[in-house]
C-alpha cells in the first residue's frame, strides 16, 4: 500500500517515516504550486527534504 502523494494531507504525510510536520506541509505547498507529482524523485525538490529523508520515505509513497 502507501500514501498517495497527490491527495494526502499534511497530517497524513507526517506519519511517514522521515517526514516531519514541516516537511509534510512543504510537500503539500510544493504540490499546490507545481501541480501533481509524476515521479517520486520530484520530492527532492521539496524544501527541507534531503536525500536521507527521501530514502526513508519513498517506499511509503505512491503516485496514481
């Protein structure tokens, strides 16, 4: 399973390993500014989400 990056709220995203509340809000803000995610690697463009957090969280996220 996993959390859909294009529909999940910040509180839901914050439950994912490696994602803090602040990063979760930044993911939602990035999605609102740039449109839907098409690839998990776009997460690396989110402010505050570095390679280590990406490594911990990418497996729990999905894109439909």
